[in-house]
C-alpha cells in the first residue's frame, strides 16, 4: 500500500470510528464514493476494531471509573506466574514494569 493510499484509508477509517458502530458501514460506503477497493480496505480495519471490542471489552473496565475518565486501574499483583512481585519500578503507555524474583524451584537440580 502506498503512503498516499494509506492516507486515504486512514482518513475514512478515523471518520468511520467516530460513528456509532451500527452506522459505520453505511458511512464507509458513502465516504468511499464507489471506490470498492478503498471500501474493502477500510472495512477490513473496521472488522479488526469490532473483533478487538469483542475480545477486549474496554467498557467493562471503565464501569465505575471516576468522572474524569481516568481509572485507578487494577491493584498491584503479588505474583505473575512463577515470579513474586517486589515492587513497581516504572510505567508508561499501556504497561507497567515490576521488579520481581523467581520462585525457588522445588525440583531437584542436576549437578
């Protein structure tokens, strides 16, 4: 996909995502004005958006969020897999970094 084509896809996609989900396909059809390839490309991205909404329902996490729209998020974990969390050492974007220690293995070790 050329940069120019991506800009077209992106413009229609961003506008479509501003629409109610039930109105998106009709909006895309109008916005693409007969360019069936552009319409197909945008609809493929919308399909991914719909799949993400079903797989990761953000609204479930936003219930009970403060009016500011910022949630306190989940509590700090005590363990992640075989690691015991000692403390949070950083965060940013959509993740956090923890200092952890590996749980001692109870299996016998080879010499």
